[in-house]
C-alpha cells in the first residue's frame, strides 16, 4: 500500500480547476487544511465567494478526485465560504458595514444594465451572501419598480435612512424620495451630492456586497462617482452590437483610469430565441463580448439571451431570479454572480479594519 503524504494530495488538488475562479484551488489559496491519519484523508476548502448551489457539486467532485489516490481510505471534504473585504482605490476608505462595493456600468443606455444589476444582486443573495443594491441612476431610477417597492424609507434619527428590503436584499434609491412623475432637472454636482448622501446616509446592515447600478454613459458624473465611491471592482454590461461595444469600451477605460479593477463583462441580449418556434437568431450580432473580453484581457462572465420573460418579470416587480429560480436565465444570472464574486475573491484584501487606531496623547 502506498503511503500518503500532503504533497501528493496538494499536487492532485492543483489539477482541479474551479470553474468560477478559473484557476486551481491551491493557487487560489482555497485549500486551508489537509489532514492524514493512516490512510484516511480530510481536506478543508474555504471559498472566498458565495456558492450555495455549487458547494455539494464541488464536495462530490473533490471526493471523486481524491479517491483516485493509491491506498486512500476514508475521504472527508469540508467546503465552507468566507467572504472578505477587498481593497478599494488608494485615495478612499471602505464603507463601514459594507465589505465590497461592485459597480455595474454601461457605456450607453438601453443595454439592460439595471435589469442585470438587480438580478445579479438577487443571484448573490440566492448563493448565500448578504447583499444590497444602490440605484445610482438619479435621472431614471428603475430599481424600485423592478423590486416592487415604493414609499419613503424609514429613518432612525431623521438623518440616517433604513434601506428598504425586497426578496432579502437591502435597497436605496432616489426613486423612494421623489414623486414618480417628478423630473430630475439637476446639474452634475447636485447628482453626485445626492448619490453620496444615498450611499453614506443609509444604514446598511453588514453587507458582503453592495451592487451600485450606475447611470449609463461615461461623462463627468460617472467619472466623479467612480473617483468618490470606494469600489472593489466593476462589471461592464454590453450587447454584441458594435455601437454598444464601442461605448462599453469607454466605460471600461473610465474604471481603468481611476484604478478600479474590471471583474468582467456581461453580454446581454446575446441571442434571441423565438417563443413560438424556438428559432435562435443573433439579432444584435455575434461574438462581440468575446472579442472585447479578449482585447482587454478581462473575463466574459456570461451571456444572457434576449428573453421576453426577463423583461416581463422585471416590469411586474419580481425579477427573473426570484420569479423563475429554476429557469435557464436565472441559472445564467447565478453563474455570472458566482464568477463575478470569485474574480473579486482573487484580488487583494482590505486589512484596514484589522489595525487598531493609534492615539498619541500627553500623559
């Protein structure tokens, strides 16, 4: 019987590529402990991203992999999740009670950015994370409608707002504070000031992720927000259409300019599937997201179909991930959310909260 040692087990684990991290578990520092007693082996895996729907599969796959070792006896694989806070722009400090802020942006309107934002927030929550969403589209707030919410948020002391909660996620939007028919005729400084208030004067409760649905475009407002909000990573939403890709490239460049890492691209409306006959047609072109991802050396997190149900669910206040959790589009949203969070988990962590405050005083 061959003797077992940790290096043999570790070498075997390097052959297993996590589909969300797109790297092996050893390189990702997800292997926390390997114990050997006789010919019995136990392995502790800790993922840095929420993956409720993947944990059982991962455990089973690793057990099957370890079973290929010569002379192995009982196998025990434990998989846990620990979501850490990650670094933000050097000039900014992370928000208290929020581990990670992820900005969702697009270079232009009409690509389904808000629908993607709300479904990704719900997907992260479905995968086991504590999630919030901030509707930063001051001129056209749509998150309240998509989540079936209305009315003003409660306040504790007249200053701090309590986020409104829908389907388990915490939300805030200018849409809760104004009349739905009221036009927002504000200049840039007023918009950025309002957004800062929404961000800092909302009492978020221990969030793993706060998704910020940014306004479309790459003008002064978007650039100012990207410079002022402590963001751990950004996601760009586009369609395969050449015009959308040109604008999405500008959005990507904006985040690079302010040193915010791009976690990946989401290609929306990638293919239309006829609800009557099932015929598939690439209405907005084909392969644009792949080409842009390759050009910029970033991940294509996933592609979503042009599906009438996605729009219908959003319009009725029950987005796809909660309205049809077992449907194909919801599964794609969850896969994108896992991969997005996994990309962030590979980045440098924020340790500012670990250091004590040093106070110098006369004694």
